[in-house]
C-alpha cells in the first residue's frame, strides 16, 4: 500500500455470523471525555492483565508518586502496575476484583499533590530501535485496553519465524453501550495514529490499518483526516457484533483465518485496540506509564452517562458518583459491555486496566424469561450467528452432559465466547454459558490428567531406576 | 461491603426478542390467508375441522404434559400450529374420529413420546395426516368444490387436481385457478397464492429462510419437466406449496446447516415428483417430507459448518 489517500470503503468481505443487538450508544456518544479526580484511596490489584500476577514492590507506609511501580514480576507474560496518585501506601491486602474473586491489592492514600515519579520522562520513539521500544512498552505496564488486557509488549515481540506484515488498530467497538474508543478516535486521533506507527515500527510491519464500524461515521472521517499522507489506511467495517473480535476482524479485513488454536501473528498480523495505541503514544510523549484510562459509564439508570478519564484504582462507586449516581437502584452492574461484560456484586471494585465500561442495568432490562425446561428446537439460529462456524447447540448439550471427548471433537476450544448464540436463541437456552463451563472443565481435566501421568511416570522411574515404566 | 442486591449472571446480559412463542404466532399469522380462503370455500365444514383439530391437538398436548409431569407448554403455540396444519391437510368432509386419531398420533406419539417439542424426528402434523391417510381410507370421501351455498354442502365428487397428473391434463384446472381458487382435495387446496402470501411473510419475519422452499419448488419444477410432465402444474397443484413453506421448514425436523437444507430440499423434491408420477396421486408431499425428515440426523452429521481457521492451519 503506497501513500495513497486513505480508503473509506471496507473491502467488506463479510463472513457469516454475528448479530446486531440494539446499540444504546446514543447515551454517551456525544459526551466528550471528562477527567475525574482520583478518590482519597486508590486500590491497585496485583492482577490487571492476562498472565502472571504481579507481586507488590511496596509495603505499608511507603511513599509513592504518580507513575511509581507498586507491583511487578519477572514473568514475561505480565505487566508492571504503577500508582495513579501520589501519597502513602496505606495497606496491602486482598480486595474484591472486577474479574471475580479477591486479589492482593495495594491501597494508596491520595495526598492530592499528584507529584510525578522522577523516573518519568519522554521517550523519543523515532530514535529508538524495536527492542528498545518493546522494553519501554513493558515498563509502561501497557496492556490491551479493549478489555482482554493482554500485555502489549508480548504482542510486540512475535518470534522471528512469524514476520508481521500488517498492524490492525481495532476501533470496531462492537459491544453495545460502549463509546470510549469512539471518543478516543474523535478526540485523540493524532495520538491513535502515532501509536499505530510505534507498533508498526516495533514489529517491523509495513502496513497499518485503522478499522472502524460504519455506525461511527464521524470517527471514520476524523481518523481518515489524520491518517492522510501517513501510510495508514482507515477502513470501515459493517456494524455487526462481534466485528471487534480479533479473529473475526482479521478475516473480514484481510481474508485471513487465524488457525484454530493460533494467534494473529500466525497469519502475520498484530491487532491492538485504538485506546491502547492512544495510550502508547501518550506514554512515549510524556513518559507517564499506564495510570489512567477512558471508561464509558452508562446505562439507563445512570443519571448522567459519560465517558470518563479515570485514574486506575478508582472504585466503581466513585466513577458512578461522578456521573450523578443512579435514578433508580441498578439491578445489575457490569464491567464492560452487555455481551461479554462481567456482572459485579459490589460497587467497591476498582477500575482496572481492562475496564472499558461500567454499565448499570435496570430491573426491567435484567429480566428475561428463563425456561424451566431449556430445550433446543433446532431452529439453527445459533449455527447461523456463530462467527467461528461452530454448532453451539451441540456444544452446549455435550457440555451439559459432560461429554468431554465430544466437546473436543466439536472444536469447543475454537469458541471465542462472544455470546451470539445465547443472545439469539429463541428458547433462551444458556448456550455460551454452558460452553464456557465445558471449556473450563475440559482444561481442568487435561491438567489433572497430565499431572497424574507425570506422577505415574515419576513413580515408575523411581521404582525401575529411570526406565520410565512399562 | 454492601451487597446492594446486585444480580450476578454470566454474560451475555442482553437477549434478542426472538422467542418460540413469537415465531409460532408468526406461523399462525402466516396461515391466516389460507385459513380464511378455506373458510370461505368450505364454510362451516372447514370451521368444524379446524376447531376439532386445533382443540384436540391442544388437549392432547396438555394431557400428555400433565401425565409426564412436565411444564404445560401450550403458551408456545406449537400445539395450535400442529392442529391448524393438520386441519388444513384434511378434506372438508371427513369423520371427526379420523381427526381425533390424527391429532393424537401427531401430538402424543410423534411429539411428546419422543421427548416433546424439539426432540421429534418427524413433522407431527404430517405424520398424523399420513397415519389416517393410510389407516382409515378416508380418501374415498375426498370431495371437491362445496361452495358457499348450503345446497353444495353435500359435496360433489370430483377428481382432485393431482389426479390429472396421473391421468392426463385434459380438463384440469388452469394455472390461474390453481393459484387463486380451485377447490379439490384438502381444505388448504383453495389457491396456493394465499400460501405464498403466508410464506413470504415468514421469510420477511425471518422465521424461515428461503433455502428449503425454493430448493423443493425448483427441484419439482425441473424434474417434472425432465420426466415429461408439466412442471408449473406440479408446483401449483396439491399440497406442495403448503408443504414447502410450512412443513418442510419446520425448525425441529429440518437440517440446521445451509447445505444440509439444500440436500433436504432436493430429496423432498425428487420424492414428490417420483411418487406423483409413479405412485399414488395423494399424499406425495406428505410422504416426501417425512422421508426427508428421516434424513435430517444424517444431513446434520454430514454437512457441518466449515471450521474457522481450518484451511490455513497447516
């Protein structure tokens, strides 16, 4: 792709599948990103990313500044955690985590001065080599901000046998209600493109694409303006959930199918969220690690839905208060969008790196009839919508009966858990829920099986002198 | 830590409005034109059939669910649809006991004893219909045009349009008559335009897709011509339209995958033409769809969606 004018037409290679739920984006689409103050105490869980959790690097009474590392680990697939305020470490203790369970967290009492850590200084990425960029990205604690929170520096370090030719910035934002990425593209378009160029440099990819669903024409136009003359393409995608799932995105944009069990790099692609790109550019410009993110706080029962720039570690309650609280008590509080987001049992959980939205639903929106006898009437809707070409109803039935061999035979691990099947099912069967349970059980049994095999092998070798058993 | 009574469930937190009951209501709406046409043509004979069939189908479902100690599912409307389809398949003058038996076979044996809605292999209404078609010999009383007039109530014995296929088309009704108002055979054989109207509505509402009906109609049309018969007459006459749009498309008893649906349509289309030309003239569509139903488990096994990422995975 030479430096021609950015194209606005997708090569709409539409693959089958997907659904189009009501968008609900009007609640916050026109609300500019508003910065909110950090609360008196920020809560920083030591697990805010996919991979190994961090261990605290501070103890009670330590004084920290904005950008000071409070947690880190030696593991490769991980990302350090930084303080989002300056102040004193009040406690290091388990605290409820929005992804479930309790996680060891560092509580920092905010002194309100926002002193900046002396380590923080701008990084001229244009003079840096790929390896230096990767090191810097790891130090920034950057993870995928679309919600999956996969450490970014890992994505930027594909093995040499998988050359990367294309970097895709994911601006699909196909989840209903969420508008954080949309506002980022409108307000920080320059930084988004700069972030894309940093990623392209780190992985040595000649081609960069910003992909946006066609229900966001303003973002498409703004991105195209900024991308002009910069060797970056802006492509529009048909509005269809789960357009932003990376396997679906790559297939629709490039016609390449990520192999089963594989990663985008196996087809020469790296996918990052537009918010991640913007945060990366911000990091290299200022040197400030990932200590804040854009969160869409929305839902019919939120008084003033908004897009907020929230310091990490701010409890959901404080973010909701910044939006005027509730018009009626919420029945459900969700981190993320309504299709894949996680329901919360308390508002005291903190905003973490993967928090793209806080969604409060009313009693009425939460109610739907769950059949006493879920039964498949074989309408085939789930087969039609499954973007991974699975047969969800069979998978769910096999998971229900715990038939693990059948689950594997039906490629259960290809499931991306988008939930289209459960959304569309006319008998309201909990399809994706059963499939997820089946996947987890399958993984658990595999681990168990391997451990037993290992134990048996060890026992055998012990008895028979390293022979390895019969 | 206040619990706030927040509801915690796994995602997705949104559900589509699609529901079995809504789909069944759409089927009933789609059947309205042909039902009205049948009522106009056969007046209270048709009304009597519909009341008996729908009533007995609903009663049997209620009773079967009660005896099996299961939740009563009359609200989903599937029993009403089965009853109405059964009524539409039958001729105007038929002994009420035949209808009760057909209803019983359809709802209790074919559906409930197989495990209830979703687990039946055969289309209940068709199976019930074929059961009495073979078992009771009501064919002898298969009557033609009855009209509005009370005088016509006794019925006039005429050849059904399908009989012409077998014995030559001399004196057969015209295409236009078959489309709009030719009475002969089942009470639903009063003009397939009304069925097409309903079929279009079902496709518009996305209750069914076009693959199965179009494959069946195309197969019948082409194969009939190849075998030296009048293809257009074939698709307009008899119960083919009703079968193609309302019976073969039954969610439960048709394949889930697109290519499976095409083969399913081919099987039915081929059987219809062969039975009509070389077998008995009546019930060809019913037999063919039931034969197709029997292939569904196999078709679902053979035609699976292409696995995502399989091609590139070396």
